[in-house]
């Protein structure tokens, strides 16, 4: 297993999700079938909400594959979906069964009936496949069905057990509930988005009531009638008992911003509950319609998310359903996909959308990206990662700490990038959380080539110079593992040593993780055998010369074993010593493979010492008189689970030469130990300096088993590419990527074009000078005389820094450019608002998600407290850098667009400069002319993105439209409640680029036809020129109810296009939002602050001296 093994002292069960629901198709085209993968899926809130977000007229099919390592989660989800299909009332019985851990007798009877039904269907995979439920709920493996069936049996049998046993379990719940009901935990506040502060009192009260009664009922007859423990909350991977997470709250999945934002009085707990039940009912009704119309398939897979991804990738590469890896840690079963689903019924193995929940908090970013990336559809795929971590002083450091290399370089290696990394903004808000102790960072990842419409040649792999790539990969290796050395750990964390020690047991990466990264890089770059050998030779040159990681020598054989296993490299010393001698435990083997699997049998009583020690990381080792080697890719399991008495089986791979060539087998030992970290030092008092949990001689046949290891895995073949039309100038080579002298940052990208038309060759040889012009962030237009060819780069580039290398005799031209970033004056800034047409004609949004306005709650301008929270929310759009630019009146297009958006929102809501206004005139200050009107029908809560939108219409004032509406236009301008905003020329062009995005994002009831101008003219927007229409005509007059209900607006309805305008927020991991942490001052002397008061976390000091001086006056405030 790539993620290091950690002891599991306490397991937390999440029957209910810990974040509010989102649509999993929010970044995908609306008019094609979709395959969606949920890793660490948790409860079904996101599936339900995604189906709710589908237009009522939708006909497309969405196929969800849901993977969770706890079968109890999936068993509950199947119960819910099957009851939705059976029409169980959503706001009463279904709500009680799914969200209450104490239920009444009628609800329990419905639950038992449903479990009995599912038990009949689940006798065999074949029986399930032909059952009514099996028509829309599919099972990915026999193990999954077996595990879910076991849970349904547990549910049925629970209240049939002896009364004293049921009472004992209930007493566990009572004990936990009593503690929780006294807490001030209010995890549901995050579901209110920018109204978190307003939501806290109500959600905290509801949380306490939930844990007091086990229900969402107010105290009284209904709560008293819920006298039965809900068995679906009793069983989990933690066994039988109360393992509920301490933050479990049934209101977390639901969006509560409108409840608090539209309130005209104090919001009660009943208000919040009624709204949540209404949402749940709507979601269930939409899902029931989709099931009835055969528009949804939901697949279930129980097991480790990484293992499941590797199994799907292995099937894509080899066609084999077996991968010989365990389903999950602590389970002995090997993962095997079901042949009926994946061969006969062709279950999806590549996906348009992959949601990974907050797995990166538990297993690390690389362990999420590496297995998921190969499963994404190349150009159309979108991947979501999410973090729910406690923040440090600077939110930028939280995200950057997850990366082990420069983001631009990583993008070039693996072909995926955070969308807001390029665009410099996001339409999803988390700025309201940045002042809290924990914040949610949702990151959307796409292929960078999706930023531009591009031909197939642009998607060809980039090429790195092998020696530079070898150096880069070694630096990544060094970054991942350098803190294994205690001295290096202390040096790197001296400014926050206590915090680092407290978190040092959170070890996410093993040598197998790094090897899997190499495998992904080699596959994505399509590096052939000879070049890859050069890469690895360079890697090991640095490895042998580096003396800065003394502890790395203990893990060298672990690295080499994994390199061989994944068919990437065979270490020279293995080749020299292979075949190994047949001695010791291998004496009777007819032949000895290079890898062997070692299984150590650890008596259960040896694990007692680890109880109450948290989750210390574990490793295995082989120890001789003069040698020691550690192995971190370890799998552990009990034969009958954690609740039994059988021993722990610990399995790992190692090179066979270690058993035969280094020392006499009789002197060697195999052991399981706690990994040495600053956080595990206290365990040395119990375990000794080696931190050994259990150790056995290699020759001990009772506790040590040796088996042949696996053969090297196959590598993925480069995908076949369809033939393309002949370009005007010639064939382009793959993009050559050049790194800086430290082999960390990309300095240049080179594309070579070999001229083959005779006309092009003749022009070049005759002395005609080629020219190059940037036409979009990723595309340069190369011209030679009248011939022209678009040259696409895999990353946005700085066009003004172009260089051409011309070979007139050899007839080729090289185009050389540096990569772009948000700080560069061109590149991405040529078009911040990308909307591209892909193969098949669908339009792809880069960084502004889609919305369905009619299902979003409307914002009430008359609500109490609107001004306070909305001004703060809209005002948080700009970063500290952008605020400085605004003060300097800088002509930065994105900053100015944000400024105008801010003005539109506060003016529409009537919270600044007078009453609410609904017509906005955009005026070009250079010509003092207006060619765009924006109508705001209303404002709505974009609940999934924790922000608001203006639901309205755009009217380009072309000459044609003005001629048709001349009289009406005069009445509109003179009689409407309007506001005007002056725009610079650059901002005017930016708005022309933005309008097609705002129109496309809310397109739900209409389609782009064959005569769409975007398609016919081959560009989006159609123009950025004044008095010209940037929009296609497909959306004109559509969804015009908001225009038709107003007399002054109605004449323009046939010409207006619906839009949804969002605030555009700065990206918290790219630049400071609000005050720059580096600029904070000491609360006493006003020097540069270095530390935060650990009591109130509200003031900062430059030194302990100032903090002590100020304590007398600060004490009373701090304690409050």
C-alpha cells in the first residue's frame, strides 16, 4: 500500500457528511452523458444534489461510481436510494431513518422491511443484477455486495439480541451523547457560507439538541417516541458500538445561507430544520424522477480509494480484473472487479468528473492525484480535491505545503493544474472561512490544454531533457523524505517546532508513492526505454552523491524494490547478484525471483502497548548484525477483524538478495516497529529505542513466511491519436520543456515546426522572415508570407517574450516562449475568461462553474442585516495586491472587472449609494459610448459555492438592435432605475470576453444549434470591438420571464441573453486576501509581528518581551 501504515487506535464513523452538498457536474457541459467517480464518497448528499441540479427537461444519463472504505456507509446509501425509489416519505420516515440515531417504532419497521427486501436481492450477484434495485444500483465487486449484505443482516438482527447486549450498546451512545450535548461544536455553520457568524447560535443549539435526543425533534412527545437505537448508526469498520464522529450533525449537508440571509427576525432551530427537510424532499424527488426515467446509475465499491483507482487503471492497461492488491488496510481480501459489470455491462473505467472529498487530509495530495489522473477523460475531465485543515498564519502556505515541486512544473509533468492557478480568481468563496481556525479549500483541476481550443498536436506529450528530468525528480524525492532525518526536521521547523512535532505522525508518503509518481510521469510523457534509462541514471547519480539524508540509506532497498515492481528500473547491484543463492529460507526453492513477499505474524497481545497512543505510523524491517533495512509499503490485516483474537498479519515486498547475499540467514530478524518521528519519541519508554512492536528470527517458520513476489507490472501504452488534417506550414514536434539551472522551474518551451509544403520551404529559403503573434493564452500564430499555422503550447505562454530560431537550409522554425502566470502582463491576461469549443461541439468553461438559477433561493433585499454581511462578502473579492492596484488606479483588467462587479452587486442590493437599482449601463470611457446593458432581475444564493449571483440578462447595443427598439430604448433609459459605470478600453474588452461565459454557465433550457456563430466563426467571444455583439444568437430571447414581467424591459426580451454574474474572488493559496500576513504589526510596539497570542488568537507580538509587557492590560480581554 502506497500510504504508510498507521495504527488505528480509534475509528470515527461518518454516516452523515461533514460538508454541504455540491453538484458534481458543475464544471461540465450540459448536453452529454457523464461518468462520475466519487472517492471517499461518504453519504449520498452530492449524488442527490447533482440530480436536483439537473434541468427538469434533462434527458442525459449520469453514471456515478461511489467508493468508500467503510461498507457501512455504502449499506446506508443503498438503503436510502432504494427507499427513494419505493416512495418512502422523505420528510418523515426517510428522514428519521437516515439522520436520527434514535428512531420510533414505525420508522424502525420500515427500515426492517427494506433490509429484508435487500437481503433477498443480495443473495448472489446475479440475483441482484435482475432485481428492481439492481436496475439502477450496480455493484462493482462481490466483496462489496457481501459486506453490504452483512450490514443489512446486522441491522435486522440488532434488536433481536439479548436485551442486556442492546442496553450496553445504547449506554455507549448515551455516554458519547451526554458529552456532545454539552459541547459548543457547530460544524453546520460552514453550510451557511458567508453567513457563518449569523448561523452559529442556532446551529450550535440544534447540535446540542440532536445529541441530547438522537433526533432532530424538539424535546417532547416526538423525541420521546424515538426510543429505539437506529442500527444503521451502530455498525461500521470500528465494529459494533458508538463510533460516531463527534461532529456528526444532520444539518451539515444542507445549504442554510438563505435561511439566515433572508431572515427578518431571529432564526429558530425549527426554521433551519424545516428548510433542510424541504431541500431533502426536493433532492429525493429529483432523484426519484431520474431513477424512473433511467437517467441515473449508481455503482458501489467498498475498499480503499487508491486501490480501487489502481484496479481500474490496471484493467484499462491489461484487461485483467485482478490486480493482486488488498481491498484496504486491515482487510485480507484481494481486490477483484466483477466481470459481469466491467466486461459484460461495460461499467465506466474513465470519468468526466472525479470527486475526492477531503482525502488529501488523510492520505496526502500526491496519493490522490497519482491514481486518479489516469482515470480522467483527457480533455473533458475535471478532478476535485478538498481540504479541511486547520490553518496557519498564511493560507498560501497551507496549499503550497501539499506540493513537492513548483506548480507549473508539476502541471507539465502530469498534465493537470488547478484552474484558478492560471486564471487568478475563483467563483467559489471561502474568504468567510479564512478568519476561522479551520477552512475549507476546494480545488478544481483540469488539463491545461482545456484553457484553449486546440488541435490534437497540442495534446501530444511534452518532452524534458532526460538529465534535467532526472535532477528534478531527485529533488522531488529529496523534498518528500528529507525530514526523516531528525536534525533536518529540527532545522526546517525551528520557527514552529512544537506545531511540527505535534503533526509529525501524519506521514502520508512512502517510497511506493514516489515510484508511482515516476510511473505516472513516464506514462504521461511517453518516455521510451532509452531515455528513461538516462533519467534514472541521472537520478541515482544525485542519490549516490547526496549526503544530506543519512536516514535514506535505511530505505534504499524499499525504493529499489518498488522501482522493480512497477517496471521502472532494476538496480545495478540486484543485476550483479541475481540470481540469488538458494540458502536459508529459500534453500528449497527451484528458482528465486528478484522480489519476495514477507509475512510477519504478530501476536495480538503485542499490540496492547499501542493502545491509547493515537495513530503512530508503523513500518517493517529486516535486521542483521551489520545491516538494517526499512520497508514502509506495508499491508496489515486480521483474519477475523479487530474484534477477534487472531494475530495480525503484516505483509511487505523486499528484494530476495537481502535474504541470501548480505548476511547469514540465521543472524537476521524480521520486525514490526513504530516509525521514528519526533511525535513517537514518547513511545520509546514502552518499546525501547528501536520502537519495536514485535520481532522474530528470519528462520522462525511460525512467525515468518516467505512467498514469491509479483512480476513487474505492465506500463501503459501511449494512446492512439487520430490522423489530423495537414497543417499549412508543416509538422510540429512535441513541446520541448527547458528547466532552469536548478532544474526546478520551467524557463522556456520550444516547439519545432518542420516545413514540408514546397511553397513554405521556398519562402523560407528566399529570405522571407517568419512572424509570430499571440492570439490566445496558449496559442501563437506563426506566419510565413501568406501561410499561417497556429502553434499550441501545453501551458499559457508570454507571447511578448517570443524567440524564433530559423533554419533556412534545413527548413524548420523553432518557436521559443516562457510560461505565463497571473503576474505576467500577457499570456493568461489576454483572456481571463476562457470558453472553448471541444470535439463534438460542447462548450467548456475553465474557471466559472455552471448554475441553474431557477433552483437557487432568491435573496431578499429587505432582509434584516443584509448590508452587514453582503458588503463584507462582496468586498472580500480582492487580494491585498489588487487593493493596492485599485488605490493606484492601475489599468489591470481583472481588478477593474472585479471592481465593477462589486459596484453592480452593492447597487443592485441597495446597500450602497441609495436604493436598489436593476439596470446597469457599461460605458467605454475612451469614447464615452455604451454598447452593453445588464439587467438584474434578482440576486440569488449560489449555495454550493457559498456566494451569491445576479440573475439577469445581457443586451449588446448593436446598431441592428437599437434600430428595432428605438422608441422603447428611449423610454428605458429615461424611466429605468439605472446606474452607469465607466470602463477603460481593456476592461471593456474583458467584459466582452466575460459575457459569453456568464451566458453559457446558466444555459439549461436551450442548446447551441448548427448555425451557432461560435461554431461558424470559430471563435469565442465573437468580437471585443465596441458596438459589436460578442454573444452568439442561440440564447437570445430564452428564459425571458424575468424580462417579460417588467413593462420597460419586455420590448428587449427577444434580444437579451440570460446571464448569471458572480463575484470573482482572489485565490487564497496564491496571494494574501485581506491584510498581508507579512505586514502585521506588534500589538504593543508596532514592530513586525512574529507570533500570535495563543489564548485569544486575536493579537500579535514581535517578541515574548512585548507580550509580557502587554499582559496586564491584555489579560482581561484575552480571557473574555
